[in-house]
């Protein structure tokens, strides 16, 4: 995989990378993925996500919360 491409730079490969991106511990991130339905996918046995997809998900959650007061 070439991390110099846009897709490579957007990819968070593994729970460690996802947790670091969102500022949580690995167990906290894993819990949120399982309970809150964060948009992730697997490459083999590795949980992955895209920075852009997570950012869009969080933005949508924030907008919904603002609408609901």
C-alpha cells in the first residue's frame, strides 16, 4: 500500500490508528465501534476506517444533536 496517495493518507489501519485519530484508548475506540456503529471495515482481521468517513459520521452526529436540542 502506498501511503503517499490520497487513499493511503485517508486510511486508518488498525485499532491503534483509529484510537489515536479520535483521541481515545484502543478499548474505548473498540467499544464505540461495537456500540455506536462507527463506520469501519475489515481488511482480513484488521479493523480499518477512513479519516474522511469518520469525520463525516461525527459531523452528522453533531448536526443531529444540534437539531434535537
